[in-house]
C-alpha cells in the first residue's frame, strides 16, 4: 500500500524549470509540529525578553520614585527642624509675655505636649514597611514630629491668648485706676477720719483731700471711666462723679463750672470741670475723693508722689 504524499511544485520564472518536491503526510505533520514548536519557543523567548525589559523599566521607575521620595522626606525633615526652632523662640517669648501678664510660665515638660497610649500607630503598621522598612521608619518619624509640633503650637497659641487677655485686662485696670492729681494746686487739707471742720467747728470725717487753686483752674479726670453725676450736691456744690469700674469711683466737688455730662466716657486727663468754691467752702479749692467699693479711701494713695505739693 502506498503511503500518502504531498507534492509541491515550485515555479521560479518562465525560463526556469519547474521543481517538484514530495513529502509524505507523516513528514509534513512532523515538520508542522517541529515548526510550531520552534515558533512557540521564539514567541516565548521574545515575550520573556519583553517582560524582563518591562520589569527593568518598572524597577528603574520605582527606584527613581524612591530617590525622589527620599529627597522630599529630607526636605520635610529640614522644615520640621526649622518649625521646631521657631516654636522654641515662640516659647521663649511666651514665657516673657506670661511674666509681664503676671502669669506663671509653662514648664518645659508641659510644653512638649506629649501623648501616649494605644492608637498612636507604629512604623510596622504602614503599607510601605513591607517593601521599604527604612523609608517607612523615616516617614513615621516625620509624621510623629509633625503631630507633636501641632500639639505644641496649639498649646502655645492658647497660652499666648490667655496672656494677651491678662495683659489687656491689666492694662484696662491700670487705665481705670485713679493715679493723677486732678488739678494744679496745693494740698491744703488731707484725708482724715476726724478733722476739725473749718465752718462747723467740730470733728467731722474728711473723706477726701482739698487742693487749693484759683477759680477756673482746670479739673481733670483721674482715670478712665463714665460720668455718673454732673450736678449740684448738698455740701459739695457743683460736683462731678465718675465710675471707673473695678470698684473705683472718684468725686470732684466745689467746682465753679461743670464741663463733663452724665453718661460721658472720659479718659485720664480729660477736662471735666473748673475749680471753684460752690457749696460749703471757705475759699476756692477742689475737694477730691476716691472710693473703692463704696468706701472712701485716702486719695494720696492714688496720686503719683511727684504731683503732690504740700
């Protein structure tokens, strides 16, 4: 029995002879299998080279990205160090400011604003730790420092706010505390719990001081406040009273002319009246009183010594 064969005719031009090749079916199948095997091998080799090249490219990209991350991380570390240095200067200024405000300085340990307990995280909890533990550790350190700086900045902000409020209140208290001689003149009569009255000729408490001055001499507010009275008062004549807040109030009696009006806001040194002798008085002078929580106190304690003339 003859085997099946495949005959191939090859034509190479009109002047060339026709060539004939015969291949058995089995040989053709074997050739096809061998050719297919080599084709697959070539394809696999080509694909492997492609994968290796792609892997190399990806590795190079990742390496470049890591270098960029490390560079950025180093820059962040420098910025964190700069912020920490700036906060150190703020802390020093805060200590001085709190001292001016009359507040205790914050202890250095408290300024660190430390925290603890579970939930703070670790470098190992980062997804980056499995691929690059060192970079994960550095990132965690920077994040930890930033969180600490944020807490410290909030603490200093609250401290400065408290100190500012204290300074403002202290300044307002100083502005509201009587501290000047209300008029130019001579101290003719001092504060006394029992003074011989020049008209009634008997011992009567003298709740303020008398400052002798010519009629019309300006009378000034001894501190910041609000005018609560500007009218005639029995015994005192034309009188101005000022409520300064913080329990302080002042009275200016025997004026010849009232200038301030009830409800008017005045500052220390504002003109409020003029010296006179209205009411019960033997001569032109200013009767000046300082009251603290409704009780008369010696005004000399609230007058700068350099302004007193006896």
